[in-house]
């Protein structure tokens, strides 16, 4: 099964360090108890452990949970480590993260705002 996670409604990243020894039940209870988020919405939850060359992804696909694990061979992720929080990321921020860049790019062009001229 191939699923395009960039078309989900929400992409959440759990900042800080997560114990990647946890499986589906452990990560799901972390999302529900610590962050009070709905696991069954159209969302992807990303977790990173102590080492920044691997991460896990948790997703409810309608009839069960999908848990993906990725280890990067050459490089490290710039995972936000400052706070134990959860953030919503845009598709662009996900691309930056998976390319080894920080999700907060200070020189990136910000999305425009609607207004009058």
C-alpha cells in the first residue's frame, strides 16, 4: 500500500525527543494523553528519538494504524528540540525537514496575506 501523506489534513511533529522503542499503542497514548489530539482525524504524527537520523510516523488509515519507521543513511534531520510541544507543519516545512534543513527557514518567503492595495 502506498499512501501520499502530504495530502492529509494535518501534519503534526512532536518536538523534542520521543522514545522510539514505543510502538503504535505507546505513541497513540502519548498523542491522546499528553497533547489531547484526536488520533482518528485525517492526520500524520511524526516522532524523532535521541538520534536524529531516524523517525517514526503514525497514521490512522480508516481501518487501523499505520506505523512507519525511517532511518537515514547519510545525514541527520534538523528536528526541533527546544520544547516538548507539538506543531503543525506545512508541506514545504516537511520537505525542508526531510531534506535535512530546519523547519524554520528565516530567509524563506512567507505566504502572502490578503488585503487591499
